[in-house]
């Protein structure tokens, strides 16, 4: 579903991503791990077209997307939930959700409503449709951000640290929702995450250090040594 080959990204003359190769198979969850500042968010922003690589290629469904703008990548089927969620605070929960329809290939149609499956995944949102997005708790905003991305019917969901700053009970709800999304829709998920329990839900991991991929494998074989090296604070 997603293929990245020999990707190099710079901020000015600072070399941030170094020869990154990775892939996300259809219907699987892949987790990118690493300490803060190693380039994980930079990689996700490059996938979305918010940053441009100096060299390398990004393929989505076997098509090169290097030249596509972020909105075109979204319409192709890449849903993105950035770090910090970026909910529109003075807009209602309902309108935040409906905004996600803009990412559908044909855009938003005037009479479209919120599918019931969104509320099956995130029941709390149904009770809060008229509330302002900025009035929700951090965990509720994260659920709203994921739901908004799903409104565009993506084939790949990209999540940047969805459990950051969220209470443990909500983390488990978000984990369960992501697993249900994959099981129900067959979409792929690329996840940047530090929470070990969530990391272990993925099929595969890539570990990043100093802008490069330095380890990868099945999360079923994720060793304590790798955990200490790339997840320990």
C-alpha cells in the first residue's frame, strides 16, 4: 500500500532523514518507533507532502506520489492524524467531522451525513455533536481527529503519536478502535507510537535513530533490548 525508497529529507542544510526504506502492506498495521527528535514526524509529513524529499521515492498503491500536493494525496486515500490532533476549536464536533468529507475523491456533497459506523467506533462523539471541538478533553479530541480522518474513507491511515498525553483507559479505547477499523475495512495503518502495549498491536515495526531505519521486524519478536533502546525514556 505504501512504499518508501531511499528517502532523504533536509531542513535547510540539516540532513534529517537518511536513506529511509520502508513499506506498509495492505491491511496491516506498521509501527514506527524511536526516541524524540530522530525524524519520525518528519517522515510522516514527507509522506503527506508537507515536506519535499531531496532524493528518494514514495509510492502509494504502486503509484509515485512525489509530485502530488497534500490535498491530492488525501483524495487518493491517505488519512492523516497529526501530532497535536489539530481539531478546529471553535467549530462543532459535527462540523469537524463533516470537514473530513473533503478528502473523499469527489469531495464533499451537500447532503452527506456522518455514517453510523463512526459512532460505533467512537460512541462518545455521538453525545457531543453540538459541542465545540476545543471543549473536548484530550482523549475525546484524539477520537474526533481519527474519526474525522476516517470520514474521507482512506486506504491508509497515518497516526502520529495518538496516545500522547491521554489517560490509560482512553488509550485502550483508541487501540481497540484502530484494530476494529483494520478488521472491518481492511485499510492499512502507519503508526508512530511510544506506548508499548499499542506498539505490540502492530504487525511489524521499524525503529529509527538519527534519521535512518536501524532495525525492523515482526512485533511478535520485539525484544526487550530493542524496547529499551528505542522506547525507554
